[in-house]
C-alpha cells in the first residue's frame, strides 16, 4: 500500500477517534529536528549505531498499546520492489511509555528478519526515514508477524491515533 493510501486510511481512523485524545499524539527526538538530518552516530556510518532518543506524548486515553515503525520509503525499486525498507518495528509498547532513551529501545524486529534497530544506510542518495508511532485499542499480542505487511494487517483495524516524525540521511562519502 502506498504511503499516500496509508495516510488516507489512517487519517480517516484518526478523525473517527479524535474525541478519545485530549492532546494530539506526538513523537519527536532530541537528537534531530523533524525533517532534519539524522546524526551519523545513529546510522551505518557508525559502528553498532544506537537507536536515537525518541519521546512520545499525547497518547489517546483509550489506547491499550503503542507500536513504533521506522522505515525508509526511498529505497530504489531495483533493489527492493516495494521501495520500502523497515528499519525497526517495536510492537506492544506500554501506553505509559514516554519514549526510548538513546540505545535503550526494545529490540523489536527489522526488515532483515532479525531483532533490533537498523540505522539508516541509503545506498544511493539522501533518503527520508519515517518514525511512525501508532496508538492501538488492543495489543498486537501473539499475532504471527513475519513481515511489515502481516504486521500492518494485524493492527490496521485497531489504530486510534498516529504520530509521525521524519529524519533525512545521506551516507558519508568515502
């Protein structure tokens, strides 16, 4: 599903449940501004990069679980037919969570089928990296998650809020 269609579907759900939050849900980072460059220490230009610090606020009162998805939507389709690489999916984050400290985020999983955060590593030019925080009315729980699509399918009917933060990165020239 394209990001535009995802946004449209999520926007419709958010409008339906807008009354359940007293403040707008937000995600941000103290390491970089929304839309700005992600520092190299959180990328493949660093050895064993930690996850950037992330802060959450305005979680809807009716939320039972949070989900964080970090992905790169600018992957060349010649490398990956979907044009998207998932860097990190963290399901069932407690709704009381205020975020993750640098390098202290839960393992979750990534697009390589392994646990953990994978830092930005664009192969060709500057890419955009989206940190999407979803509020769900139920935990993801034991849903069989094998890839981004199955994960999205398991949660799409439960989304009651969404926040997005975006950073950019271009690999250092060597």
